């Protein structure tokens, strides 16, 4: 299997990509649907091994600018596991399967009882418990920040960051002044994997799976895109009504047990949750509302300046460049996202991170990049959290 990057220059070339996608099975990595492809846009997509040479011939013929990002996807998947930490137990510098992450949530809470507690906010379609970690020193009427990882099953670097964040919190509490102040003054709710069933499936069956694993009535295609399943302009733009599509919006808002559990939890804690952070990959972006409309949020100036400062913090470590701005204009319009929904619920600090990289590895970022990715992202998250603490409402 190969991953191509093409840059269509005009509508004619966009049409070539459209017809290609309608004739063969194309897995769009960026943007996440063929309907979002526009002239001058970088388009990354994966095709099966048996047709990759055909596709390459077609691209050559069309005169479209293209390159092969990943020549042999299976080799790249195998090469992901390049961490020095070859242990069967949990490690922060390697990708952990769901069983390992679930056990870790219990361990980290047991080992840090004054700082971390674990609870279950619901269960997945396949019946797995959804664990959430609450972090912070206990204190009266504390405000909170909610952070989730692992919305899209194949974005493995995302759950790795949630685990890293928890580790840093417990290890640096009492040593790092910023982290100590944050945990003394705020609570953090961390949901390490939202789409657990999908994540398990990427370990057992299909590394490139994106959606949930729920059955769809009247279709043999499984799953809904959980990040198109929220009640924020639901299914209007950048989402599909077809169950076989990767951006399928579901049969209704919150049709998925996972998104409903997350939304219910936030609604129950709406009086305390003051910021919402959701971690995705890839593209190196820091996005804020809106994605379902081109309308700017009422506190646009403030969100833009927070994003600018957070991106600067992130770049200070390894010079990793992030682009920031409202979702619709910065990448593409997409309805039903959790960040827009949280914002419309009244959480005025709502951000989506798209972590490393920019497509060299895409969804199969090697384990050797977990540590640097998490270290730099932590700087941005701490900046945002500290800003929220100083601007509580």
C-alpha cells in the first residue's frame, strides 16, 4: 500500500481526484473526505497495493504535482515500533494497547490517591468501560479543564499524549511551580481514549480504521465518525450521510454511546468546566471554533491570541511549527465536532490540537517521536491551562 500526496492546481485536477475516488477505494488522510478537496490544497491519500501503480500512472498522465509519501505502508507500520522501551508493560515512550492503558488508569490512580481518581463515564458500543481520570488537589468549588484523546482510532499519538500529560502532572507536582499551581487551583478531567472500540480494532484488524465500531441499520458498513457526531451544525458540511464513508455523521447527534457519554459528562459538569481540549493528529495545527460555520466566535480575538502564544510555546522546544486559527478557514469546514459543540455549550476556551507530523509519517508516527511530540505539546497545554486559570469566568 502506498500513500500519495498530490496538489491539484485547478478544478480540472480536483475532478480527476474525485473520479479516482469514485472508481477505486481511496483512504483520504488529509483532508478526511474527497468532498473537501480544493485547488492548491495538499491532499494525502492511501491506496491498496494492487492498484498503486495504476494510480501513479494516472497521476503522471494528468500532469498533477504529486509525490509518494510512504512507499510501503506495511513497512512503515512495522517501523513505528522503534522505541527503545521494548517492554510488555506500560511505557510512556511507546504505543500501548487498550488493555495496557486500562490497567495503567487503575495503577496511576492507586499510586497517587491524593492527586488522581478514576471513574467510569459510560461504556462503548462493544461494552468496554470508558475511564476518566480526575486530577488535582482536592479543594472547595474548583473549576476544571476537560481534555480528551483518541477520537479517531488510527491517531495513536493522541492517547499517548493524554498518558504523558497525566505522568507529567503526577511527577512534577510539588517541583514545577506552574504544574503545582494548576493542580492546586484547577481539576483536570482526562479521557485517555474516547473511541476505545476503534482503537482496539486498529491493534487487531486494521491499523487505518478511523470510526467507532457500531453497526449501522440497513448497511454492511460499520461505524460513525465520532467527531462528526455532535450537535453542532450536525451533518451540514464536511460530513457524510452515508454509513460507508469515513466522515459518516451517524444516524443522529450523539447516536454513538461514546459521544453521548462524553457529552453527558460535560453537561453534568458544565458549571465547573471552563476549557475543553481535544487532541487529534496529524498536521501540526491548533484550531478553535468554528468548524461548522465561517462565522467567527464572539471571543475570536482572545482565542486567536491564546492560540498564537501557545503555538509559540510549543515551538520553543524543538522549533515545531504549528498553524493556528478557526477550523473552517484554517483547514476546512466540518460539522458536528466536539470542540464547536463544547463552545456552543458555553465553554469559551475550546481548542483542537492536531499533533505531529505534517505527513511524512502521518498516522503512523514512529514511537521515537512520542517523547518530543508530548514534551512540546505539554508546553502549549500548560500555557492554555494557566491562561484559563487567570481568566476564570
